[in-house]
C-alpha cells in the first residue's frame, strides 16, 4: 500500500472505494441481524463515505491513507 500512496496512483484492482462504500451498509445490517457489535466498523463506513464524497470513489483502498494522514483534507 505504501507504493500507491507515495505515487498517488490508487488502482482499485476491481474493488473501488465506491463499490465498498455501497456494500458496507449490508455488512453493518448483517452485524445488527446477528447481534454482532459493529462499533469499530462504523468509522470505516464513515471514512469510505468521505472518500467517495471527495471524489475518490473509483480509486482503491490506498486512497484512504490520504484522508487519515495528518488529517489531510479534513476541516479543522
């Protein structure tokens, strides 16, 4: 993941952030239905949603690093 992050090329390799964000609700619903605590998964959903909203929906997982690294792109 370091090479894509450093190069700025975040190839989705068939699993784009947009696709992951769209399906994440199903994962959370399955957790709810099975009585599994999804508390740690909700921030991941929020991060995926933020990435898509910022135009990274066609990119891969490494694009998330830029949203986490030193709060790049986050309002103060």
